[in-house]
């Protein structure tokens, strides 16, 4: 798998430590609620809150592509229901951090 290959997945409870580290590196607040994580080669490099759109990322890495894909995925998920259901019900598969 190339180093620049981005994997987007829902965060699980086992990602709590990685999310704390990302928030500390980014200098931002810890994300809460349902979260998507971007990984390069299995290493978390960025994450976004599905509810607020708040993004955290590792400033030591080039995460532009990961952040773009996180934003796109968040947008697609938020519009998936056609506006008939709240985003939380569409995203029930994502863990709450």
C-alpha cells in the first residue's frame, strides 16, 4: 500500500488514545461524539467530528488529502438521508468517543 493511500473509517472506542494524541499534536480540543479517522498505512493522521466538522490533524505530516477526503465523506454521510433523518441516525455505525 503506498504511503499516500488514505483510508477513511469510523472511529471506535479503541481509537481513544490515538485521538487524544492527534488532538495534542494539533493543539485543538479533543473530538467528541461520532468521528471519522483518516489513516496513512494504518496510522491515524487526521480526524473529523461528524456533528461539528471540527478537524484535528498531525501537523508533522502532509494531511491535505486526508482532510479533503474526511470533509467529503462527512458531507456525503450528512446528505445520505436526503434531509429526512438527522445525521446521527444515518451514522449509527460510528462509535461515540
